C-alpha cells in the first residue's frame, strides 16, 4: 500500500534532498499526503486505485465551508499548493514502481489570483517596531526579529534557519539560505543592527543557557525553552506586538516581507534590485509589488488633486490615503540605497 509509513518517510527524504524543500515544508508534504490517504480510505479505495475524479473532489472539497482556519474553506493558493504536493507524491510513487498513474497529473492546477494583501504603511510598521520596549530577554529577541524581518524582507523560514555565524554586523550584512537552499546577502538598517547587538549582548545567552540540544546552540534565535525558534513563535510575536501597538490591521510575518518589497518599490529602488534582495527567481513575482505600488500612488494622486478631496479638507473630514507603490525607472546600487530609503532608517 502506498500509504505505508516507510514510503512516506522515503517521500519526505526525497522532498528534503531532491526537491530541496525546507524541513517544515517537507513535513507539510507528508501531512497532506496523510490527509489524502485518509480521504481514499474513507471511500474504500487505495491511492493506486484513485482516479482523477477522486482527486478533483478532494481538492474542490478543501474550499468548502467548514475547511481551513475559521471554517471558511482553504484559499485558492493553498489548494494549488496541495495539488502540487500530491502531484509530486504520485510522481515519486511512479518512479519507485508503487503506482501506475498520477490522478493529480490530469487535473489543471487551480489559478491563483495574483494579488497582494494590503500591506501596512511605513507609519504602521514604525508603530509596530516602536511598541517593543526591550526590557526583558524575550522583548529584546522579539525586537531583533521584527527589525530584521522589515530591514531585509527575508522569509520567516529563512529567519528561523539563521545561525549566529550568518551575521556580519560590522558590515550590516546577513547571509540567508532561501528556497532551493540558495544563498543570498541581505542588508541591515542601523536600527536592525542596533537591535541585533542589544539582543546578542544582553539576551541571547539567556536562551543558550536553556538549550539542551548541542545542534541548536549555533542558532541565532531561540524559543523560550532554548530550542531553535519556529515559524509559529515568530507569528505569535508579530501578532502580540501588533495588538500592543493598537494596530487593527491583521499583520503576520510574511506581510512584513510584502511591506519591505512594497516600500522599496515606492522609494524608486530598481525592480531587479528588489528581486535580488527578496530572493525571487522570476521577475514576474516582483512585479506584483510594482502593480500594487502604482495603485497606491494613483490613489494618492487622485485624492490629492480631486476637487471633492479639497472640499473634504475644508470641512475637516480628510479622506485617509492608504499607501501603495511605484514603478522603478533606473537601476541603483543596492546597499547604500536600501539603507537610505527604507522608512525605518529615515527616522
């Protein structure tokens, strides 16, 4: 049977080493495979006997009410990711002669709307970062984490994978390993460097003293019990300090990455430079920030020039203008430009 635990372990190793997916991502592959296997068992069939009709009904069922967080159904992007994961699972089974067909290979991958969520503007980001007092070891750690996320635009998985040796505070540079285990350099603003220095000098040893696993002692950030920090801990920290800052907009770690990309485009950093900084393989991915920034600038232009906006000001009812982003026209040098233009540095 294709759902035997040893096959799932072999598939997880394949995802880790052949597909070069991060450990947390590889675990999600396995979890969705187990969920698909349970679905097949509920229908009284094996994975080998499942048809493209079964696969389609499984995917469509994920978007039904009652599924996902809040019971609103999984998003199109999640369903598309599940489709890719299960297709990779069957490709693995085919190559290892445990299956004769790939039912997910006959289904078109769901289309994902190419839209970014509304990103927090620079004032909101500054309010979030300034809300962390930095009096305790955990506060110093959280401030360093949030400053680093906004300064660099790195993914939360990249942050969790950082080791102490990856930091070069003297030159304001960090080395991160992104998707496909590709390395790149990201550049740190002075506020991020200061926050990291405070954490390293005054707080990191507090966590190291609680670390029982020698393999984790070289990590940059730790959880409360001395283990390498996890994505869920970073998400909880972001949500905690957003609430403390009185920010009504929902903020999560990846949204801070979107804010970095958006604010760089708004500051006229070249689109190819932003692509390199964020570790995008395709320029089309970075273009999302350009389109979002353009919408924001158009909104600002219209509301700033429209007679009704002027009339509203005279009445004292100023229409709020939300931030978005700008089309870059020229390439620029990375490091000094990034440090100069990020709103966090401008303060």
